[in-house]
C-alpha cells in the first residue's frame, strides 16, 4: 500500500551534500538521532505549557519537517559513511517512537482535541514501528508499509498544526481525523506483519 515513505530516495538525494559536509566535520549519526528527539521534546513541552496559544501549534509542521530531514541524515551517515552500529540501530528505532510520543501527546491539552483519541494514536504509532522491526528478527526485512507510516503521520499532524496555528477551530473535525488515523494505524500494523512474515523462511 502506498506511503509517503516511498518519496524518501528523492529526499535523500537532496540531502546528500549536507550529509557529506556533516561527516567531514565529525558529526555522527547517533548525535543526529539524539538531536531529533531533543527537538521533539522541546516542541512537545512548548505545546504542553502553552496549549491555549494557537501559534505554538505551528511548531508541529516545522519540527516534523526537520525531523524527517534528520532521520534521513542519520541513516545516510550510518550507511554511507561507515557509522553503522548496534547502538545506532537501537537509538534510531527507539528515538522515532519516543519522539512521536513527546511531540503528539501534549496535543491532548489543546482545546478541540480529545485526549482519549491522542493516546491510542501514540500507542498504535509505536505498535507500527514495533511491527516493522519484529519481522526482521524472524529473518525478514525492516517493514515500512503504509498506509499510516511515520512520514504519513507527520503529514497529518503537520497539517493539524498549520490549521490550528492559523486559528482554524480544531473541533469538530480533528476527532474524526484522529479516529481515521487509528484505523489506518491498525491496518499498517497488519500490513507490516503480514508482508514481513510472507518473506520470512517457514519453520
């Protein structure tokens, strides 16, 4: 099933000169991974502290775009500049899940957004990443199937941030969107597990 993740190769090509510059100046993939989490935590804290200020929601699209770039950069540093490590692999997977959590959970404090929907979105988002990794342990590949992968979630929440940040009332349209995201996240988990198992050797 199609996902915005399919655009990643073109995005990486645009970032490759930056990656070469970072590698030449001693920046490591793990440092970039940690920076992405710190950035997400700072933005999430701002939303939690000032949920009544609509302009703070504009942090979401900005941070999510920067995070997408940083996620591409850390992977390219690891693969193309000899920085791959077991610690880096763990930080990469854990960092994505934690970054989503600290950035999205504070939205539960924003007027017009139901916390009882934000929480399952965050939990299911973590489940999709877990499902993507799990089949790799069984001999398959790391799965990035959609329809609601990391990049797709970034687009949804980035759009939410843009509209809310410019004063568009979030109620009543946000809750149905979050409900649909939950459904698509469940479908993503199913797709990743099913396709991952299909490529693993039978026991």
